C-alpha cells in the first residue's frame, strides 16, 4: 500500500491477507474532519432547531383555547370568545395559501434563510401572548401560517442539499427523531410551571390562567423559539461532497419564472428538466421573455394539477382528510376538556403528561411498525391502517364514554356519559391517539412513495394540502361542536378513510402480483417489464394494457411484442 493512499483512509479500512482482515479505525481528529461527520452535524443542527421551534407551537395548542378563555372572562374587549380555535383556523388557512408561493422565496434566499425567516414568524407569534390583544393575535396567527410554509420550503431543500445519496434515509430519520422530542420537552416545561403554582390554582373551580402565568408559560416558549432562530442562523452553508442537489440548480432559479419552474420541477420529473434545458438555450433576448413565461406557466400547470386526475389520489384524499381532522382533535378540543372539566382541572400535571403520552405513542408505534415491516412485505400499508383503525376506535369510544359533553366549549361540572372523567383514562387516550396518528402518517408515507413514484413529491404536497384544509375547517367549527359531535365526525371520517385506503392498497397488491407473475415467466426468456409498466399510476387495474414494453437483458433492446 502506497504512502499516498494511507494518508486518505476511509472510516474503516479492511486489508485482506489470505483469510484474515485487519480493521483499523480512524483517529478522533480524522473522524471530526470526515464528510460524514460534517453531514451529521448539519442534520443534527437542523433537527435541534426544529425541536426548539415546535416545542412552543405544539405544546401551546393544548392550552391556547383555555388560556384565551381565561383572558376573555376577565376582559371581553381584550380577546374574543373561542379565539383559540379561530386563531388556529387562521393559521391553517394562511399555511395552505402560502404553500403555493413560499417556494419562490428560494429565488431570493437560500434554504438556510428560509428556515430562519420561517422560525422568526413563530417567535413573533409567541411574543404576542406576553401582552395579548385581538389584532396582534390574529395578525400574528396569519403570519405564523405563512412562516409554516416558508419553513417547510426551506426544510426539505436544506436537508437534500446537505445529504448524500447513501445517507439521505438516515438523515430523515435523525431529523424526525430529534423533532419528535418537542412534545416531551414541552410537556416537561408545563409540568414545572404548573407544579410551581402551589395551591393558588385550587381556589377556583376550574383552572384559570392569570396574566402572570400566561407570561411565564409563553415567555418560556418565546425563549425556545428565539433559540431556534439562533440555531437556524448558525446553520452550516457549505454543502457536503456529492450532495443530492442538482449542480445546475442555481442557474435554474434565476428570475421569477425560472424560480417557479425550478420548484415545480422538484415536484415533477427529469423529462420536464430536459425540455427546460432546451428552452433556456433558445432564450437570448428580451423578445423571448413572453414565450418563456408561457412555457414555464404551462409546465407548472401540468406538473401541479396533473396529479388531481389520478383516481388513486381522490380515494387516498379521504385518509388525509381524516388525518387532518384527528390531528386537530388531539391538539385542540380534546386537551381543552382537561381544563374545562371540573373533575379534571384539579390535576395540574394532566396536560404535561398528556403531551408526553402522545409523544410516547408516536415513538413506540414507529419502533413497532419499523420492526414488523422487516418481517412482512407491505406491512406499512393495509396492516398499519388496520392497526390505526382499531386504535382510533378504542380511543374514540373511551373519550365518548368518559368526557362531559360540553367540556370542549366552556367550564362545567357535568358528568360523563358512562365513565367518570379519569386522569389515567385521559393519559391512555393520549397514548392511543399518538399511536394511531403515527400509523396513519406511516401509511401515508408508504402508499405515496410506492404507488405514486412518478409524482411522489406532488403526492406528499397534496396530502398536506388536504390535511391542512381539514384541520382548518374543524378549528373553525369547534366553537359550536360539543364532544359528541367531534366523536361522530371522527368515527365517520375514520370509517371512510379506512375503506378507501383499503381499496387502493388491495388494488395495488393485485397489480404487483400480476407484474410479479409476468416477470417470473419473462425471466426465463431474459426479458424484464419496463419501469413504465411498473410505475403507471393512472392505469385501470381491471383493463390491462394491450402490450407491455419489454427490455431484453442480452441485447439491451426494448420490444413491444408481448401481449398479455
């Protein structure tokens, strides 16, 4: 081995000598200088910033309605009734709208500055609770919705720009794992603050949030959000070697229309990219600008809305709508009942531990489903949804039987339908809701990634669109829906979502078995079914193609002579 090759050793070097192998580890200094370590630093910093930012947002969702209800009782002119529900709805409205335009920010600011700008909107929102008033609250809610979209536009770009192909899945897992700590951290913060109240909270029949207590809670959330601003501001800009970002991406993002096209290309395919290269090569003067706008606008229209023509998308949309409805329920109306119910408001630690139980359910589900997926093919589809269906049914029945009817609307001392409200039942329901939520999210990721391979990014984007619209609608209606109405909606959406998801999953399984059987026959003749046949997303499963494109592994030629 030469001296030059020994100076640049990989992380582990294996030297074969007969049947033996010598494994020599790198020194600590070499590890710290390695590209993999730098890549991990970028990913961990991104996950840490996300965790700090979402700690305040996710945790505040559990108490915002009851906090603002307390302020309204003291000073009705300061904030309106049910402002917590309406503010969350405004947030989701602007988040949905801003998703259409936020990616264009990449033209003016890179992913790092998009993350910083998005997190800054969260800080502005949290600071508003220190001195509450109607106007600032709703304006900052709208601003936070825009910040949501800007943040996510930069989040995905930064992760891709700072990941190599071999580590991209690991990096997604690391960011998700760190981000999931936000509920646990937020729950612990509320636990410390609530326990520090002593007996002061016990003087009233239900929990009442004083201005001092509100400033303490949201002061802590504002501090964490500010730390996320600093974390994103200090993000590394240098990209690792062999990062996944397109090397020509900076050229593609020049100008408004090029920026718009570039974002849509991220949702589209390489064929559109080739057409863009041909078109841009012909744009040399001002007279070509109008044609360029028409071209890019037409291309954007195709890449964005073509996915809406897929029957699978409309069937799957019911599962995404249910995901949005259930997320709204366990973030807003249900935890509000803990404070408005006389029998539960005395438990100061209930909401903090509820947040922890949600997080525990999410993490445990991820571990179990990941392990089961290694043992069974396509476990992330129908089996996971079946688990989610059963889990949600148990949770909704328990909530229906043990929660006073009007406890999501106003303080009361009413009794429940069958079971008296219980501290431990509430925590168990939180665990079940978190577990089922993780199941639906995993099923969404699996079904979109495997069934919409040509338009995978569009599938994920549209799933978020349906989810946010459903959450927005339920937040707007929450001021008039009691618990019975909420549970009825949840049951109906759960049933429809499960049935429609099962239809798509069963049809996909039938198609995969057909292709597998065809491939088994063709393998004996050294042919293979082309990717176009495997990835055709809009094909009617009951009407096979008249011919299948075959690839001859011996000659490298494609043929269409085989007809099923």
